[in-house]
């Protein structure tokens, strides 16, 4: 499994969102999702979820939020957001992913 993952990481240079030219570097996405999962995983574990289930829930939530960013913003735009803008957008996209608000 590890050799396959390494090959995928080696040969994959960009990920394209939809048909538009919203390209994201693979390393950027990998780091972003890893950081996100590390940040919210303890919240799920505090709710009493077993580690692997909490990891799965965190991965799904982070993936959804990151996909919402990718639908609407280029990587350059995301990198240019202030911390406040990133937080506001993250919270909004989290609500969309949780079904609490409808996308405008």
C-alpha cells in the first residue's frame, strides 16, 4: 500500500476541480486535509467515538469543506485570504456540508 501511495504522490502534480481551471497542487491538498483532520479529530474522540470512526468522520468533513473551497476559489485565492476570511468561509462551508444552510 505504501509504495502505491508514494507512486501516486510522485506522479500526481495537480488536481483539477470540475471542468474549470481551478487547479490545486497535490501537496497543498494533502497538507491541508492532514492539518484539518488533525485539528478536528480530537473533537470527535471527545464525543466518545472510537479512533478509526472519528478519523473517518474528520476526513469526510474536511474533504467536504475543502471541496467547497475548490468549487469557488483557486489555490492562489485561498492562499491570499486573511485568517479572518478563511475562518468565515470555513464556517460557512462547514454549515453547507452539515446541511444547516443551503448554498447561495
